[in-house]
């Protein structure tokens, strides 16, 4: 049956509660030392799973298509099976759809770039042949704030004596190759773009299992200063190969560091069995806490910051061999005011070592689920429950508590200094998270994206659940932006990686002329939830509206009149997006609930 729609200009509120019995889904994929990615590869509104890993029989890659209701189907894909895999996402060809780059060791060393190709999905891009073939470690980001996507490729120096490269995207659609790290000799490197000092550009954090010149484990921040990277020692104990993640666990507006991996080798610590948080206090890093004993023994991502219990702050999830438990473990450390407690249910899920993990909302219920793989030998569900082999499983988060997505940012502004444009907005609010990150999009009148948010700009749903592309910043400068007309927008993202709706505006960027920003809509649609009449109060010159499903399918167009109007529409129960088209060419969106 259908129900009538009441709509309100506010965000969805879900029920609150406690974690219940976990649900375990076996993906039947026997690998370890993997890379796991969770992303909506096919654009159907469900996040899929890509796992690349190894076992004694060789190397394997498998894409799992999410068919909804926690049903996953093994499907063929173009991604290559490698040892020591690295996978990253970004919009290299500027069409607004995410592309994929991977590296690793196959029959030879590969660095493959797969770009979107409309209805055909993604194909191997000819540009990949121009990239240095070195592994592991790579990424995609705009490192010089010019709106052209850059690629950085790291790897082992003993592969033909090669060194890391940064490929800066240019206006012609190609790349300009640079070599800022020629003096360094890495083994098992893992680079990551992060604005650790929140100064409006992305720095490079690099950890590695070994650096030959220093004869030690390696961990260094390369601070971005106008496109020049300066080595800055954070004063931490170096670990590697291993795993690191950045997040604001204490809500103070700085990104803190979670790191774990092998020790010894002049690292200053003769143990492989712990993870550690370093608290960032205005650029000074001090040890906050450790999580031990956990030994992942893997070059993959074996730990993460994530809001597992949906209470608004970042928890910590780690994996590895735990000698105290005499078996493998997944450790859920729940954050309570900056202190962490190991959850009882850590012993009632399959543990893994030689491990990797990734987070994503796989059932679209508003909380993060967990995918882990590696060797699992613990008795996690009573006697005889141990797998005793490599596994890949989904741990479904059954927490009853849900939080609202953040409110959309407001007060969008844009100002120009010559061709350099600074975009800014007021900090968004959230019911639980003290600290939010932000996702920016910027697209010209020819549909060329200068910044792509890896999110649905209508619903706000994240295609890949991670921090926003401008991180904690509430302003971002784009340098040397060509003159023209642009649409731009921004959303807020909380610690459970739920995105707000986008607030968008029009930028008229002209030589010697004004730069115009658009404010959020003054339209109010109420009440919410509803089973009756829509009431619309239009104060800002909206010319038309569309009602769309959360996946972006249009179900109704509505003409908009100034003042207050009302109408009736029969819709199935669910969450809908009301897209607003303004007289000045801007767009904005409101979220609605039908009961």
C-alpha cells in the first residue's frame, strides 16, 4: 500500500539503543594479507565489496556485488589479483564518477588506473602506462589545490632502483611528473594524503616497513607548503609494515593518529603486538593510549577509527593475534569521553591475523558494518566454531542506537583574489559528533568536475564512507581557477560517515568582476513524518521541485509557487529527497520521511 507524504526541512532521526547479537556473513573467499574496499561500484545505491589478497595457492581478486538485504554475489571484475595490494579512489578524468587505481605484485609489478566510461563502467585507462610501475602504496588527491586530480605512487626502491613519484594533473587532462622523494629508499611504504595541520592543503603521511638510509622503520609527515613537501618528524615510535588512520577521537578539532605494525629494526620498540593512539595537540603528538596485545602481521589496513556504536565519537577497531586469548581477535574498543574499553562481544566474532578490515554501511540502516579477512582460528561461537583457515566475513552491526546525519552547512560564500577562489561556509551542527569533516564539489558549465565528493550530491549518501575531501576545514582555496560559471556545494560528514544533504550555489567567476555565492534555501516543507498533505512555504524563489528516492530515482515533479501551497502525493513508506531548483540557477535538497 502507499502512504501520503508529509515533508519537513530537517534530517532523518532513527531509533536509539544498544548493541545486540552480531550477525556473521561468510563471503567464502579464502585469502589473507589483503586490501578490502567498500564502495558503490555499480551505482545502484548499495555499497559493494572488493577484496584482493593471497593464499598458498596464489593471488586472487574478487568483487562482491551487494544485492540488498545483506546478499552478496561474486561477480567478474577488471581488477587484477596481486600480492601486497594497494587500492585508492578518486575522480581522475573529472566526470564526477569515481575512478580506481591499484598497485601490487602480479606476474610483474602493476600500477593500473581504471577510469569511468559511462554505461560501460570502468576500463583500463591508457594513462596507466605512463605511471611508474612500483609497489606498494599509492593515492589520489589534489595536492596543490588547483582542482586537477593528482596521483602519488610509492613502492620498494629495490624494484629497478625506482623512487616515488607525484603526478600532478594539468588542464590538458594529462600529468606532470615530479620526483620529490628521490633520496628515500623505502620497503613496504604506505602513503596517505591528510591535512594534519588543518591549514587548507593536503600533507603526505608516509609509513614504511624499512627505509634504507636510516636503517629503521619509517614514519614521517611531509608538510605541504605551497606545493613543496618538507619532512616533519612527529616524534612518534615508527611502525611498519602496518596500519595507520587519522581521526579526531577527542573532538578537539585536530586529527589524531592511530598506528600499529611491526616494531624492532631500530624503531625504538621491540614488540609487534600493539596499536597506539597519538593525540594531536596543535601539532604536538603525545601518546594517549595503547591497544595490546594484538599482532596483525600484515601490510594491509588492520585497524580503523570509526563510530561503531553510533554515539557520535570515534571508536577503535583492531585485529590480530592475541596471545592473552590464545587466538585471533577483532578488538572493538569503545570510546567513552576519550577513554577506551574493550567490548565483551570482541570474543564472540571470528578473529583474524594476517588481517585486513574495512568499514561501510552495507545494509543502509544508518550504522557501519565491518568486513574482515585473514587467518581465523579462535573459538568464537562455542566449541568447534573455529574456522581454522583464511576467511572473509561481514560482521553486521546490530546496534540499535542511530544518530542523525549532520545538518547541511549554511552561509556559503566565495571570494576571489585574481583567479584564486576561496570557498567557505559556516560549521554544520550534529546531534552527537563534536567534530565534522566536509565534502566539497565544484563543477563547471561543461560538467567538468574540479572537486568530486565521492557522494550522491542529491541524497548526500556517501559512495565511499570516509572523511570529507577537505577534511576538518570550513574554507578551501582553489588556485588559478579558470574564469567561468560554476556550481559548487558542500556537505558535512559525521564519525559514522553519514553525510548531510549538500548546500549548493552558483559561482560567477569573472575577470575583474564579483564572485557570487548562494545561500541555503529558505523553503520549508512540513510536517515530518507524514501520511497526509504536503505544506510548502517558499520564501526564496524556487521555480520547481522534484521528489526522488534515496537512490536518486525521480518519482514526482512539483511546480513551486511563492508563498504557501499544499498538495497530496501517494508514496510508499521510506526516505525521500525533495530537490529544489531555484530561480537563480542554484539547487538544494531537503530530506523527507513517509510513514
